[in-house]
């Protein structure tokens, strides 16, 4: 979709969907749903890492993780985040900012049970973001998890593993142009509507 930056659509989700589908279908990227998630400590120290966007709709953008990880602890204390997607071969960037809430247990269960068995067992074995002595200790943790599921029982989702949904308050769509005269448009939530504004590159 060629976005008309002078007369952008009213709904930023329409733009996101069009760009995301193009990134998935045409950009030749192995992980078009990879995005940087920036969080911050309550005293304003930012941290960032990549996660995969797994679901989105008008309620927000969902990723899954360990809620006791560094990001999880920061989101518990300061439930705001920024998302960033960069689709290099399309010369596009999307920024999304907003508040964070955990997904429901039913949503987390549904996604957890859709994952391959290996991923579920590894999620159970890993206390994400905590220090560990060496690779052998990590593999020993995984072996202990395997032993407790040797009867073939379906591994249950650990209570600290689940999703977060970012409810967007601001979007920015960025289209690169040669020699830096890029196009940018922001959408800022204004009640039920979105106010758009073109920004200089
Ligand atoms: C392409 C890619 C996808 C990733 N997807 C996820 C993900 O969906 N969830 C997740 O918890 N970590 C994911 N990671 C690992 C995170 O970047 C990070 O190492 C981990 O979540 C711990 O971050 P934290 O210590 O800041 O909490 C991914 C990493 C890469 C490079």
C-alpha cells in the first residue's frame, strides 16, 4: 500500500495491516513480525529487546514472554512500552507507544498450547533473564523438565509465562526516500478518534 502521507487513512490499524501484510508477503524477511520492545524502570532507565508480534487487533499488539524476566519486572512496575518494527527491504519503520496489560489466562493458555512441545518444555526450563552457571546447567534443567513429563502428559503453562497487550496511544509510520527526504506521519489517540500529523524527516 502506497500511503498518502498528505491524506492518511483515519484508522492507523488499516495502515499497519497493509504494511504488515506486505512485510510478511513481499519483503523476503525471515521474521517480519520481529519487533523491538522498549520498557523502562520506574526511575526512567530504558531497556530494549526483540520479541515476536503474535497477535494484533483494535485492542492492541500482543507478545508472549516470561513475566518474571527483566522486561516482565519492568512492565510490572511501569506498564508502558514502545514497539518498533523495521522492514529494511521496504524501507519502512513503524513505531507504536502505549500502555501495557497482561493477556488473560485463557489467551495465554491458548497461545502456549499452540507452541511446539520443545518450545513449551524450554519455556518451563528457563527462568528467563536469571543468571546461570554454564550451558551444562541449562541443559540439566531441561532434562529435569523432560523427566517430569516423560509420561507424555501435556506440559502446563507456567503461571509466570504469558502475554502482554500494548494498547496503542500513538503510532508513527515512516517511509524512507533517497537522500533523506523521508515521509512520516503520526497518529495520536484523541478519545475515540486519531489525530494525524505529518512530521519532518
Ligand atoms: C528474533 C527474536 C525473537 C525473539 N522473540 C522473543 C519472544 O517472542 N519472547 C521472548 O520472551 N523473547 C524473545 N526473544 C528473546 C528476547 O530478545 C530477550 O533475549 C528475552 O526476552 C529476555 O529479555 P529481558 O531480559 O529483557 O526480559 C527473541 C529474540 C530474537 C532475536
